[in-house]
C-alpha cells in the first residue's frame, strides 16, 4: 500500500476513499498520426463503420458526422477504438472535457483522434463520476495540457493518475439528487431574474408615463398654473406661445400643452469637414462631443474623448454646460444634460436657453417617456436611417406642469428609480 497523503487535494468524509482514475474505469484515446486520415474515409454503405468526431461530444448528438471507414480496415486495425452503448465520449483537444454518453441506438463506429472513450465500473454512478470528472479534467488540462494556443488533454500517464473522491454508491445517488435540486433552484432564479429585469424596465417606463399624465404626484392648488408662467414669459419675450389645437391626452387643469419650440431654442449640430483636419491633441482645443462620449446609464455628458481646433468652431455648433442634447440619428431620441462646453456634430440636436418654466431634469424624464419616443418615431425622416429634424422636433406637443410640480415629479421619479436600481444591482 502506497501512502498518498501528500497528494490528497482535500479531506473527504469518513467512509469515502481517494482512488485513481485508472482504478475505476477503462480509457482509450483515438488513433493518432497516420492511423486515421481523411484519405481513408469512404462513402457510407453496408460495409462501412462510422467515425465519431469531437462534435458528437460537444453537441451531444451521435447522429452527426459523415466520415466512414471500410469494414475491412476496421477489422484489421481499428477494433480497439470501437465504441458501444453506455461508453462516454470525451473531447480532448481545443474544447476539452465535453462529455456524451452514447445511447443504445448508436451506429457501429470508432472514435477519431480528438476523442477519448471511457467505460466506468458499475460501482460508480455515471452522473456522479461525470460531475467530478468535468471539474478534474478541465482544471488539470489547463495546468498540464500540451500545446499553447490549443490545449489538449494531458498525457495518459498523468491523466490516469488523477485522484477521484469516492463515496458509497448510495451516497453518490444522494449527492446527485441534491445537486440536481440545487441546479433546478438556480435555473428558476435565473429565469425569475430575467423576468424581474424586464419588470423593472417596464416599471420605470410606467413611472414616466404616470409622470407626464400628471398622475405620479398629487397636484397642489397653491402651485402657479403653467399657463400663467407661460404668459409671463411670452410677455417678457414679446412672443406669444403657440397653443396646441388637439391635445394628445388629458392632463390636469394646472398643466398646459405647449410646443417644444416655446420652451427652448432647438438647433442641429454641425461638423467641420474633413473632420480629421480639425482633430487636435492640443490641451487648448475645444471639446468635440460625440455620441460615443455618452453612457445609456447616465443622463449627463461629463467629458469628451476628442478635441477640435478652435477654427473648427465656426463650422460647428458651440454648446454650453447646462444645455440639453438629443440624439437625432441612428439611436435617435436619447436625451442628455451637458456638464461641459464644446462643439457638437450633426448627429445631435441641442436645446439651448431653456425657459425658466422648464426644469432640465423634468425635460430629461419627459423626453425619456414612451409617449415622446413614439412621437419622435412618427416624425422622424428617412426610410433606412431615421433622423430627427430640428423643425419637426420644435412642433412636438409637450405636457408642461407647474414648476413646483415638476420638482416634485423629478424627486418622486429619482426616489423610485433608486429603489429599482438597488434591486437591479442585487440581481447581478
């Protein structure tokens, strides 16, 4: 009896034993070198034998494959590589450790160079063996496998010496039962997680829908109605606001439908061309704000990756921190609030000089709503690539609450979003 205490990876319960793979099964790797080449393959017939390939193990399907050898060649040199129902196929190169138990209805055949066949003693539960074998083989193959770019199963003298933890047969069955139950719970959690992610996304959309309909927070009779504020602004600007003839949906009495054009100056960006001639690494360059500088998870643009030369400013549109940007091509209709100054290309629309009757944050959430997105989709031009034109965006109908209510709406949205984001982060 050899003492292997120094080799044992971890302690096992009393009644278990450590054994070598060579003691619990038979293993045979496929033929190497010139023993089996494509030149030996022949069309399928009554006198041929199938050649099982690595994809049979990887895709768990014995019917795949189209390579055959003659029965004469099989009987003269390949019989030791024959597989039988119950044998386990193992992929041995590249994708290592994928296993497949051959069913009863297999076609007579042999394994190719990229496979190993295993037959395990009946004293070991096959599912229990494969559970540990998968872990052992993949880990040890990474440590001992030959090859650099493509790993291979370790040499047989190493492979057959791998240690395997062996409980009694009845405990093997109980372990598999328990593992299967746990995996079933995990699968259910994964499915529920996906459902919950979708529910959170829909809930956020519903919150915005309630917000722009005036149903998210209660109205306060002490709030100055939006119409009074609009009249005062119109007087100071010496330009009356444009009234909406057909209201898209009902809003509270203290709210007012208004055109976006009456709330901000809306214009399209521009690009100096060719842009490569204007890109600079000079620290005194102007921020060149692109859609790639945004994050879908943030409502702010805080930096730009590139700068342009100051002379490019007259060929573009200069924007300021506090202005509001809206994507107007490809993924159109995504809103952002600027935290930096810079120039924008024609893939952006800018909302500048926003009137004091409109909070930036309320504008952000309102433009993020399904109603506004659908409205933008209806007015977007182009058949293949949709674009938003500044003139059409100016005419979009916008539900405007009293200024005080806008603040309450933004606060309510952000409080609810914070809770939903916490739940979402805990799902990851």
